[in-house]
C-alpha cells in the first residue's frame, strides 16, 4: 500500500481485500438482483471511506453486515416508495398523467423527501407524516405514539426544520 494513504483508507482497503467476496455472497442471498448486490457491496465500502473516524472492528464480517444492512434497508424503502408512486400513477387517467420527464422529477423529489425524513427518529417521522398526510392533531398523534403533546410538537418542529433546510438550505 502507498505510504500516502491514511490509516483509515488502509483499513478500508484491508477490509475490502479480505472480506469483499464474502460480503458479496451475503448480499446476493439477500437481494434478488446480482447487479444490485454488487452495487451495495461497493456502496458499503464507499460509506466506510466517507466516515470521519473508523476503528478496526473486532468482528469485520459482522461490522460489514451491519453497514450493508443499513444500505439494504434504504434500498428496500426506496423501492417500496417507487412502487407505491407507480401504483398511484396508474390510477390517474392516461390523458391526465404527467409526462415521463415530470414523473421522473416527481419520483426524485419523493426520494429526496424520503432521505430527508430518514434523518428523523421513527417516532418523529411518524408524527410528521400523521400530521402532514393524515391531518391528525397533536393530541391524537401523542396518543397513537404513546408520547406527550409537547414531544409531538418537538417532533413536528424537527420535521419542519428539515423541510426548511431541504427548500432553503441551512439557516445562518
């Protein structure tokens, strides 16, 4: 290895060299498409390279599976979102459907919103969606989630903050 590589990059290189084949087999068992498994394998190591700090794991394979599972979860969630969008699109009369270009832009926006909401805790995400999509009030959400009304307000504020950042960027 080059002496110019950081210790972190060297560690990722070692993990890649020693465990990539094993991880790829594991992913192929969990994803129907071998090309998607290849992509997720590469994304796993790219995610490791993007970390600020990486400590050598005691159990490298368990560590890689943990990272890959997060990517798998994101992949399946986005695939479900795309399928739900396409299903709803089929309900619109053909003459009223958006153009293919508009459909793609809408889908990209949906994926962007999903990534944004993915930054929230599960309860905060649920509270935000119950409020914005289902029109539920604070007390109703609090009861449904088993939290206090002030906590629901915090969750909604977190969601609104992320929406603001998505639209206008980080406040100064």
